[in-house]
């Protein structure tokens, strides 16, 4: 229930609650980065969710008054956002990625990868979308990348793999929600270990890549996310190095590997200075995503394997 400091009788309209909630979020010094980047959008998302209203509705409705029960629901959501630092998508159980909506809960990371922009572009000019038959999404989590790839690549069969059975349970919810059980198959696998025998035209991965230093200083909001999906060793590259060492064996001759390593991009470039990583750029922001071709991976496979042994 709302606490005594929440003015349930002094706020009436949607805009009242959005403004008041945003002010409280700023006052509480919350962290934004799980689908929004500011207090107003966070507050609006919670108000609209509580009232079962869509984004993009008529602006006239923002002056509509809430019932007392609706007010209580909104304030309870605000309370969880502030006191427990719960990211908004875990409160609404919904996230948007590549223009699609996905169910999420604390078994998976909140979708937020800049890879969404690549998917919306059909990965052009790096591949011909019409010639992509088999795609692998490593560390799939909610299956947002896998499902968005299936939507963007019309002839592709997509394998979505994760080591976490909890994550795969969420992935299955989303595969069924988007009616893609005929084109997206979920597999429990430790990266490539456990996958069906298949070569892929495209491998995409947003693996764990947070280094030990960053893990120790993450804002409270990130501690609601599964550590398994974030932490990746001292320099954040444990998962990435395994992917580099093995991906060449799983790609077709003309295949492409795309991997997000986020803030660990500098560490990767320093560790492998002679590897011709193509660091992709994004109009909507984001970085730390590289591309390598199958031939490049094969050429440096011995180097990757040596690095993995260190």
C-alpha cells in the first residue's frame, strides 16, 4: 500500500502522476538504462501499465482522472521502483526490442542491445537477408535477438541457445507469443557445447561481458538481473574468447559472426591487437559490437585457441 508520504488525494490525472513519479525518481537518484534513459519515461511506462493503456494514445487522455484503486496501483509500482530499485520492465513484464514486445522477468536480462538496429536493417550490407538460411543466437536469454532475426530474415531458421533453463523458459514464452515455434528452436547449450550439428550463415551473440571491476560497481538496478548473464571474468572476455575460438567451425564459408562486448571492447582490442575486428556504428547510440567473417575467424583460430588457454 502507498505510504503516508504519498499524496493519494492530491493527485488526480495521468499527467499528475507522471510528473509526481518523475520527481520522486529524480529525488531518489534512480538509474535508467533498462529501456528508458530518464525519469519521465520511467514514470509514464508505469502509469500506462497500471491503467492498461497503450503508448501513443491520444494526448487528451492524459488529463483523465484516476480512480482511487488505480491511484493505489500506480503508487505501489512507484514504491517498488524507488525502494527496491526494480527496473521498469521487471515491474511491467514487458520490454521492446527491434520494434517487438517481449515478456521479461528476473530470469533474463532486460533487452537493450544495439544489435536491434542491425536486425531492423536486415544486417545489410554485411549479409544478403534473402540468402540467410540458418541463424544462431548464442546466449539468447529472452530470445529477443532470435525472434527479431526470424522476423527480419524471411527464409531463416533460427536456433536460440542458452545455458540457463530459467532463461529458456522465458524464451519459450516469447517464441509462443510471436507464433514462431516452427522457425525458432530453443536449445540448452554452454555456448556451442550442446548444439545440434549445423553450420550457420550468421551467428549473433550478446554474451556476458561485464568485467570484475564493473560488476563490483554496478547500480542497484542491475542486481535484479541474473549474474550469469552479466559477469564474464576479470576482463569481461571469458565468454567472448570461447566464442572466437570455436565460431569458425560453426559458420558456413561465407558466414558472419557478430558479437557485443560492450565496455570490454577496449580490453578485447588490446588483447588481440592484430585481429581485424570491424567495430560497428549505430545511429541510435551504442557501441562495443564487432563483426568478423568466417575466413577471418579461420585465419586467427590458432591465436584464439592460445588466448583461451591463458
